[in-house]
C-alpha cells in the first residue's frame, strides 16, 4: 500500500477533545472515540431505542433538519445502505417571525457561529461516517434534487416551521416507504383535548418556535400530509444535555418541575409517530 492510499491514522484522545472544543455550539450529545461525548444542548441517547424504528438494513434514508447529525449517524449504525442528511445553509434561512427577524438573526449567528455544519462535519470525520450532508430546506425537497428514499425521519423540527404540514408534504414527495415524525408534545393541551387537534401558536422569535401541537394535532398533521400512522411511541422526555443553557426564569423553572414530576426527568416531552405513505391519495388525485 502506497503512502497516498494508506488510511488516515485514528485520532488520538487529545485530537478528539480539541476537535470537539473547537465547535462553538453542539446541538446533539454524540458519542465519539475514546469515550468522549459532545456537550450537546439535547441528549437523545437515553431515548433513541424507544422510538418506533422500522428495519433500516439496506434502505436509502433521509434525515430532515439534521443539525449535528445524531439521527443520521444512528440510521447509518442501524444498517442503512445510504443516508442523506439535509439542513439549512445558515441561520438567515430559518422561519423567523417577521417582527423578530432584525434581532433574532444576528443573535443566532453569534450563538451558532459562521458554520452551522461545524458540529456535523466534526462528528462525521471523527466517526468515519459516509453520511452525505446537503444544504437544502425541507420545503425545497424534490425527487429531481435528492431522489427517493425508503425511509425519512424528522426530529424536533416542525415546531420551528411556519408551515409544518407543507414541510411534511415535501417529505412525502421524496419518500416511498415510511416516515418517522418525532416532535415535541404539548402535554396540557393533550390532556385537555385528547381527541381534538389543537396547536398553540407561539410565534416566538427568540426560540424560533411557531406551533406547539397536542398529540391529536401531530397525528392530524401527518395524516393531512398524506401518511397513515402505523405505530406511536409512549411519550418520552428528551433530556437537556451538558451544553444546554440553564433554565433561569421563573416560568422555565416551573415548567421544568412539572415535566420532572410527570416524566421523572428534566427535558422536553416528545412523541414519535411511524407512518407509511398512503398511496391511495395519489390515486384519488389523478
């Protein structure tokens, strides 16, 4: 084997630590070589196996809103033959409410840094991953642009979108099999309206959050986009990671106490829906 074709040497613990420390903000807690983990805002590791995954072996898969790539790398680990991960190029493309855009955009840029893909690129390199990351908005997904996928997943993104149903419709256009929608759950609205689809409009420019659906609304959104729900997880909490900012305000602390009382952990309540493409919709449309 010539020097030009020799594989790169595995990174040392010091090199992994230096690479992790060089990223301004980690969104996901990801396990890397030498027992080193990234200081993410959110830690999916304790709940990843509670999500209703289908068999991904040999499947072409799509991760929508990948950020640091935790779900994309997980699909690769589960045997996907190919994984494409999409996210926005930078913070200026986010669905920020008009009133807050002049202040929110520079604040997000200062927090995340110039390169939104820095965490993904770093984890990708250290894990030796083959996932392909592309700078595409979920709204712009098309078969011409990315091809078709056997499976697609979207986690904790729809609350940040002005039009979540339109986004799910775009995912459906490129999906031939199953879609796993893992989104934040509005617990009180679910308890108050267990059968009625209710989504609270936040339009919060600071957190860039639009809609907070109850469980019925989440299921209805998936159905409206042309899917049929096959499985539903139990509600679970995505724990706050090492890098998450402290919950300082009285309101934040009150919500944290309530979630800990209900679920036993501090974090954000979620539920996952595994749905399949409803091909009868296409037949009716024709």
